C-alpha cells in the first residue's frame, strides 16, 4: 500500500499537468469522464499554443531584421515548451511501464519515494507559477501593454491603449502559467526518480559492504540486485533523456533571452517596452537557473552513486577472493 501511495503521488502530479500515466479506470464512471475532459482541455491548450507560435513566426517577415531575429529566438524558445510536451505525451506508455518497474524495485529492495514531498511540491507548483505570472500585471505604460498584446497575439488583438493593460493582465497569466507549471512538474518528476535510484544504489552498497561474511553465492546475489537497479536506471535514462535534454536547452535559451533583456552591461539593443517587463524576465531566468542546477546536481549524484556501487563491488570481490583463498589453504593444511 505504501508503494502504491508513492506512485499515486507522482501520477497525480503528472495528471494535473496533462500527463495521464496512471491505471485506466472504468470509462463509464463520472470521475473518468471528467478526467478525460480535463486531459482533452490540456491538449487543446497546447495545440492553440503551438498554432500561436507558428502564426507569430509567419508574421515575423513584416518586421525589420533586428526585431525579426529577436522574434525568431523567442519563437524558438516557446517551441521548446511544445516539444517537451509532445515528447512526454508520446512517451506516456513508456513512463507508465517505468513507474511500474520503479514500484517493483521499491517493494522488493525497500526503496523509498518521499510522497509527502511530492504532494507538497505539487501543491506549490501552481501558486508559485501564479505568483511568477503576476509579474506581467505590474504597472507599465499603456502603450507597452498594447505592444505586448500585439506581439503575443501576432496582431489579432489590437485594442485602444486605455484597455490594453486590462486585457493583458487577464490574458498574460493564461499564457505563462500552463507552460511553466508543466516544465516544473517534469523537472520534479526527473529529480524524484533520480533521487530514488541514487538512494537505492547507496543503501544497497552500504548494506552489502557491512556484511562480515560473504561467499560466492552472496556475491552473486549482490550482482543480480545491482543489475536489477541498473536496468531500471537504464530504462529511466532511455525514457527521460530526450525530454530532459529539451528542458535543459529551454532553460539555457530562457536565461539567455532574459539576460539580453535585463542587459546589465548595456551590450544589447532592447526595445523600451521589452525592458519594462524586467521582473518577468527575472522570474524566467531564476526559474530556468534553479531548474538547470537541480537537474545537473541530481544527475551528477546518480553518477557518483553508480561509481561508488562499482567500487563497493570491487571491494566485495576482493573480500570474497581472500576468503576463498583462506578456505582452500585451510583445506590443504
């Protein structure tokens, strides 16, 4: 039951951002129909999001060269959000199988996933994204709101200056919250599974190293357990390597764009209305930096735990070899 609860916390978090990787329920039930409707709504949002990116890209040819280059980079940045969502949607089945494999390892090898931490993170994802999106509602001149509306809607929304900020304060959060919530959820999922495998490798190595007597059969069991952990880790790497690569690239481009707008050394020509939304760029850059650092740190910790597990195996092999030689010597004597 505890293992199922651990997986349920992850499944709930992914479901809330549009990834249904849980067990399929009776389609005739009201809850199932409601869940299906919610999933379709998230798909619709992402389709509209990508169509808007394409439309903005097509309309860029009307702009001058410097503005067009900036628009292309920003469209490339937003395209990474859609690419991450698309890859994760295509790999839902593989993610479901992976989670069953992790549940099996947790049950048989006494692995732990901190479900309370995942639940807390899931609860905080949405308020933090909402607070970040409120940076677009900070007071700016009306003409800047109008330019932001025209830029984000590729010219379809063209209102008077007196109403521009009111409309943008409503539409802005709807544009920002879903994509950042989705990326944050994928990041938390990756960090959680990495920590699970790191702790599993460390606990397995510590347990085997503390055994005073270990024969060949015990060493064989140790290797088999290690191979099961490594197989799960390799499966996780196959499923999540591309999504994490896309997310890291997205974070890097996000930090670059924000740095260009903040422009602490006055090296870039940035329009005044872009610079007016400096707090939005601070939010984007800080979120990207934290995400990138967390992913890199947990990935390196897994690599370190795997290296340590191999060193422990070599140490155990030396002990078994020494013990075997002593037994043979005693028999000869």
